[in-house]
């Protein structure tokens, strides 16, 4: 049944027991994103560490309201990007974006990078839900970019 | 009053080809999203096709036979549609949709205000559309964004103040402060007749009386009432009434704005260009009388013809019969949904002064997830904030599931809805 492909066990588990939920201190940047069509919201914080060029995502935390897909996706995001290099985090983000296009485009995916996120393959079949899945990832992208530019030496703005 | 005749839903369904298609792997379609847009009967599709096959030409231009016939078809559609709401054809303006109709009104205010500030001439009575800081516009907390955002925009540009009638906990307008809300500073009152999100039918006549007492303009958003109940624009007490064609079995791309003759005549134009002029020179232009003043460019002709066919279709069914049918469905659905533990109706629970749009939430399951299971069962509903985000905020929910009815829905559709909501609870493991 198609519903089961969308709501895979992994997704429902992350939904019921989200990882990274609850905003933590300290943080370098905080963003607030909403999905205007359904009203889902997320506040997400990022803390980076290390020197420019070799930064690591030290923490990703969030507070959010929304459907199972958007909640589970935020939890999976936390698992996949916290503690990895910023470069790897952005590669994972690219992979997730590709995954969301997999219903209409030929894509090759790095399952290693995606981890549990591969479970969202079924979601890609439902165009109306892709935005739910992407909400946390787009918030992370925004926050990470802000955190890196905040870390730039002054005079760079 | 004669007793309403029950609708023959099985016969009606045969007129709507789309209702015989299947969705999501062979499930019969249960369409419960008429509040968003209605389906179209073959009579409407045939009328449009006939127009394009036999008559098509640009209206109000040229003197060849097709141009004459096309103009005739367009103007006779205006006749049919205005008669459907008890109005006169010269008082009916065709727009793109209700959103544009409402913007036409707010831009009349803005344009009158801008012109007055430069000392330019206004149509007779146009001073009623001139706003100053301190003037007030009154809407309600239950409005669709289409009757909220344009007023916010207008107020921010003119310095007028936007005020609103609040909601009660059970989804009705709280009219207790009407006397102070609508006062001598009020320049316009604009309210929805039937709410698209809660189904509430507002006491338009009463609010109109308050508006009239202070000589305020009175606008009614009839998007969700005209398709579902008998509406006579003459007895509503409104100066202007806006609605969309696509929610009343008609095509997309056409909306209506009915106005009292002297009110339309007092409004400066909104969109300008061809067809809406009287005389044009390089130095300046004078404008046509309504409705042409508000219909710049080649209009949506086939859509007007299709909408007239939709009005005829509804007239044949009888709007009182349509209202009685949808009222019965609403009562049955309210009972069915409320019998499910964990389901909470957002909006009026008693089936009085309430139409067939039912919003609800299910404890423990987000509206999107409920909608997904319903969709999997072939039941098409809308989920989200239904372009009425402040209403969701008022009731502390981010989103609701909304089932809404049309003439082609039967009690079996309600049964499918109720069964699918139970399935959703089971799927997400929500126990009672
Ligand atoms: C009450 C109400 N007003 C206005 C609108 C806007 O209609 P349209 O989108 O056709 O312009 C809608 C449509 O959902 C509505 O339900």
C-alpha cells in the first residue's frame, strides 16, 4: 500500500521520539521558517566550531510544530548533520534535495550520507508533502550560512 | 414556503464526468472539497465548447457577425447571472475571481484617495471612497485572506485604521460590541456571508443595518453563500457583493462583483486600458459607465457563458433545495464526526445558521497526516489554514481538516469520510 511507503516505520519512530527537539545554548545562529501553505513552523539553531574552512556542526537543535513528515525530517536532519563537518552537512543536504526530486528525475543517491533520510523516498511521490520534508533542511541551510558568515572576520560584510 | 424537493444525487452525479474517475490506485473519488472549488457539470463544459466552436470572437469590438454574436452571448450571460442573484445586468461586473472583485473595491478607495489628494475629478459620489487617517474600516476575524489582506494593504497606504468583529469560542461573530465598532468614523464594513473555514453563516442583514446607520459602505463576500443557498443581493442590504464562478459549478477565470448602481457609478476605475473608456486623447481619458468601466481588455467570454450555464443548472435544481440538501448532509456529518472519540469540530457544532464546510482536528494526528490517509481512501478534503490563518490562531490550531459539500454529494460520501477518519486514527495508532 502506498501509505506505508510514505509513512515508513523509521519516519513514524522519529516522529514519536524526535532527536534534537528542544532548543539548546549556546548557538551561533537561529532561524524561523514557516510553510505558508499549511502553517507548519520550525525554529532551528546551529552551533559551529573549528576554523573557517574546516568547520564542524557542533549542534543542531529545533523547536517545531507540524505534521509527522516535517517533524520526523527535522529529527533525521539532526542525526545526519550534528557532529559532522560543515562540508559533509551541505553534501547531505544536497543529497536530501535530490531525493525529494527522485519521483520526476533520474538521481543517484549516496545512501551512506543520507542514513535514515532515505526513508523519505516515498514522500517524494507526493508533491504536496515535499515541502513538509524540506522545511527543517532549508532552515538548517539558512542557519548554517548565517553561522558561517557570522564567523567571518569583520570587514568581510 | 413550499417544502424543498430532495435532490436526486445519483442523477446529478451523472452530469459530472470527473466524479466517475478513480484516484490513488483505483479508489472511487469522494470529492469533499467544493469549498475550494466545485466540479463542473457537462452542461457548463458544453456551453464553453459550443461558444468556442460556433461563436468565438472578441466582444465589444468589430462589427462582423461573430463579434455581434459573441457580444450577445457575453451580455446575455450577464443577464442570466445577475438574475440568478436577483440583480440587474448593468450592476454586474465580471472579474477574474472574488479576490479580484474585492481588490477592485479596495483599489477604488485607494484610487479615489490618491486622485482627491491631487485635486483630480472623481465620479459623482466618489468622495465616499476617499480615506483619511482616522477613518476606519471594519472587517471580521473570520475572513478569508481575500477579504483581509486587501484591506490591510489599503489601510497601510491611506492611514485608515482596520478594526474587526471578534469571534466567540463556538465559531460565531461576537456582535456585542457592534455599536462601538461600527461608528461615525467607519467608511466601509466588509464581511463574509458564509465562512469558508468554519461554515458559520453571518447575520449580514443585521451588520448591514449598522453600516447603513453610520452611512458606511457595506461589502459582502458571498463566495461561499451564493453557490449553496438562495441569495438575493437586493435584500442582503449590501452595496457591493463579491463571489467567484468556480465555486458555483462554473469555470475558473471568472468572478463577479455586483453593486448598487449609484455605488458602482461613484467608483473610479481599477484596471485601465481598452474597453473601459469613453474618450481617449493623448492628454487624457474619460471613462465608460459601469460595468464596462471595470472591464478593461478582452474579457473572459467563454467563462461567462459557462458560468451562465452553471447558474441555469443551479436554478433548475432550485437553490432552496440545494440549501436543504447541504443542510441535511452537514447535520449528518457533524453527528458522524463527533461520534469519533478525539475528533474536535472547529466552528459551530449546532447545525443552525451554518453551511456545509466542516473543519475539524483529530487529537494526536496533524491535519496533514489525517488528510493523507483520507486521500489514500479516495476522500478529497482540504487541509491547512484554508486562507484564514487568523481563525486557526484564534482556536489555537496550526491547521484543520475541512470537508465541504456540493450538490453532487450524498450521505454515502459522509460515510466514506467518517470511515476514513477512523482509519487515520488506526493507522497512526491513536487509541481512544
Ligand atoms: C469566503 C471566500 N472568500 C474569498 C475567496 C477567494 O476566492 P478566489 O480564490 O476564487 O478569488 C474564497 C475562496 O476560497 C472564499 O472561500
